[in-house]
């Protein structure tokens, strides 16, 4: 079950034994959570009185190795429980939760996001009658994220009381948002978003009437967490080292999986803008803080070293690395944890909005970190990246990422397509990345430069597009779509697609034939020909024509404003428009429009004969 046994009361009951069943009498109507018994074939029924029993649906059953549960989770009030189809003596337990709610943070993400979610949950639990709980799983993402096992992080008693079985919970990112309520309103069952209460997200709390200084409590909550002794020792060591340095600022240059992993081309725009930080912005922040002691926290060592060298050579200034103070013999997770504690001692933390920097700031200065977009306006951000682009020698994917960020701000600022194409092509000099190629194509299409769009599309390998098909939309910047490339697009597209990149595919690979065959003239002509061979099939014609007219739709995934001549198969489409099928359908449409002036009779007795005669001559 979702709950731990320590969260529940096991209910007393009177047992009524009959020849073919057992009935439990709870003594009064009660909303129970779990019925547990040691049999997989028992039929369970529930009732408010001992006459009107309702069989529990199989969807309520959950089967475990040693027992079976009927999981009601207080959805029904009942008094009687009947057990039938008995094959042996049952060991039955009836559970009712004795806690009002569980707050359950859950994340397959990095350390910062996870601990913030835990602190959020503990804060709400402290100020309500709710119980705090959490889920935890080990996680490794290449060289970017390394999360330790819960047993290596927290003490046993804490895990026993508060860590729950992740297999019991189903969640998605969409249900991690809490409704905006006052603290007391979260206690009310009618406000619950889950059967057990609420899931908790890793954003800072959005609670009604929350004190402005609520983060001051997070530092206390964090240091009260029962971390393992080795981690407690690391915390003390890193705090002592940091305090000896006096005041300093930290610039957290997040990159990792956003820059080097798949997320760059699957990411929401906000994920790109509010997690990582472009190298060019980091450089500007360093220059802005020359009057302070600047430390870098980073994931890309080559990037950090080249920034340090550039600053030293050009400005004769020193910048420092937090990792200098961390024992390299520690495993990756402990090094990350050490960096977090050191970073929390900074007077100011600048970041792209990563969970790691938000946590460090919350448990240190007890405030939000400073996002670079609060220092620089959009135009300034665009100018900084554009001006500093490739100033620092960095990995080519860092240049690709900077180009994508530049592109996002160019769109926000309504830059002209010529300027956009110039910096996109500059990015392509470092790597023919499919995202950049898509963006160039998209820009070409906005000015109807199909020849140039075709040129760049042909540089993208077909197998890449079979795997990654981009829907270029600036609210959801790069959204992965599993639409099969070209062939599927030409045949059976079920859902409407309306974007410039899709238009390019069709223009280059040819869709004018599909467009023409979708015209009512062609459809009607085909129906008239295919159903003219027998009297019975002729009787179907009126119905088929009517049904086709009612269900006819334009191809939503094509732009009607693009003339057919731009498509590669235009000549073939012209031929189809001259087919007998197409002309016959056109004649029918014309006749129907004049039906009150005997147009249909003229079509049957004159137009068909003239069309046949004309096509026989040709």
C-alpha cells in the first residue's frame, strides 16, 4: 500500500462466520484505506448494512508476493466486508490511516531539485497537521548527475519513518504543482490532488499568505536533516574552509546534460533558459564582479579553465574554483555535496536558475540566487552573447547551445531574418547540428526562400530526422514529435501539423500530388467512376458523394498560401488535374451548383457523354 503500517490503525472487528463466507463487522460506518488478506482468489464485497453488498472491482485489487490488497483509500464509507470463495483460513487486516496527509516529493533529477522538494515538504508538514514523506532512487546520467543511494545519504530511522516505496506511486511532472492555498487549507481532504494528499515539486513554495522570509527556515531544516556522519563531517569541513576566505561570490555555470545530452533538442524553451548558463554570460558576470573574489562552480572543466586563462591574460585578474578545496579522492556524489556546502557560503550566487544554485542559496544566504536575466535585459543578453561568441575556446556543443539561446532572444526581440540567419550560420561553422539546421530552414521559410531551405535540409541525414522530428514553436521551443519522416507524412498523418519545417519537407519532397488528390473534384470523380459498373453500386453514389462532401477537410498540415508550383512534384500534379477523373468531378460540382436549373440532368445526359468523347479523341 501507499502508506506505511506506522501511518495506520489496524481496525478491530466482529467476525461473522457463515457456511460459504466470512463477514467482518466494523461496528460503525467508516472510511477505510486498505483490506489486506493472504489469498489471490477471494471475492471481496462491501456494504453499509449486511444485506446490500457490492463486489469490489478488480481495479481496486493489488497483488503482492505474500498477500493481496483491496485499496479503497477512504473513497467509500462502509461497515461490513464479506469474503467469499475461500480456500483456506484467511489472515485479514483492515487499515485506516491515522495521519491526515502525506506530502510526497518525488524526482528523477539532480541533488538540488530533490533536496528543495524535501525541504518544501518538511516546511508544509511543520506548519500543518500533515506528514512529510519522500521517495528516493539512485540516479546516474552519464557524467552529469550522480545521486547516491538513500542508505548512503540518510540515517536508518529517518528512512524508516519517511521514505516510501516508489513502486506504489504513479506521478508525472504535471501533477507536482500544488494548488495555491493557505497552509490550513492544505489540511482539508476536499483539496487533495492525490488519494494520499499531494505530490510536492521542487520549485519554491507558492502558498497563499506565505511569509516573505520563509526561506530563513530552510537553512535550519536542511541542517536538521539526519545525513550520515560522513556527510555531516564534510559539511563541517567545507563550511570551515569557506568561512576562512571571507566574502566571495559564486557563478554557477550549469551545462551538463542540457548542453551535452539529448535535452538540447528535446527541451522546452524555459528549460534551456532557466537551467544552464551560456559561456558568454558567465564571462560578462565575471567582469561585472572584478571588485569581488569570484569562485566558479561548473560541470565543464575545459570551459572553466579557458575562462580563467582568458581573464588572467586579458585583465590580469584571478578567478577561483570551488573544486580546489574539495578532496579529489571522494566519490563523485560526495564531491558534488561538498561543492554545494561550500557554495552556500557565498554572499551572492549567480546562475541560470539551476536547482543546485537555488538550494545552495536557500540554505546559505536564505534568499533566491541571482538569475542573469534579472541583471541584464533581453536586448543586453542578446548583445552579450553575440559580442562574446567564440571569444573563449570551448567545446563545439557549448557554441551550439549559445547559438540556440541567442536565437531564442532574437525571436523575443523580433530581430530580422537576415540577422538571425547570420548568427545561425556562424554556429553551423562549429557543428552541423540538426537543431541549428532546423532553425536555419525555419528562418528561410519565413521569407519563402525555398531554394535555400532545400539546400540546408539536404545536409541533414534522413535517419536523424526519422529519430528527431522538430515542431518549431516558440512557446514550446523544440518539442519532440514521433511522426515518421517523409513517407508517413505523405500518407497517413492523423493529427494536424502546422509549422514551417513541415512545409519545407513537403515542398522539397513533393506534396502537390497529395494536395490535388485531396480536392473534391478528384474525390467525386473517383466515386462516380468506381461505382458506375452495376445498378446496385450506382445506388450508393448519392450517399458516398454526400458523405465525402460532409467529411472533406483541407490538409491541415499544409499551408494553403504556398502555391503548388513551389512543390517538387508540381508537373505531376498538373497532369492529374487533366485526368478524366478530375474533370468528371469538376463537372459534377458545377452541375450540383446549378441543380435548380436542371444542372444534374444536363450532367447525366450531356456532360458525361461530351467528356468521354473528348478523352477518346485524346
